[in-house]
């Protein structure tokens, strides 16, 4: 149940729920472009964060792999 809530899926129809941070698409092309540009910026920020976390995990795995004395 918590996994569905985290992913934004309702139990009734298993359809994605409306997320509070997601804007509803606009009919105005200029507004739609602004929304898409904001989303791209958000995704780029998220990608940088994930890349940093991945690099930290790789370095930690390499470090701990070298520390094992089986």
C-alpha cells in the first residue's frame, strides 16, 4: 500500500493520482513551453543529484571491496 502511495497510484483504479508539483497542461503555447522548460530544469537537477549519488556509491563500493580480507 505504501509503495502505491509513494508512486502516486490510487487503490481504486490503479491510475496515477494527480501530483501536487505537476502543472496541468495549458492550451496556451507560451505557458506550455514555460511549464516544459521548468520540468526540464527539474529533471536536469535530479539527474545531477543521482549522478553524484551514483559516484559516491561506486567509490564506497571500491573502497570496501579493497578492505575485505577473506
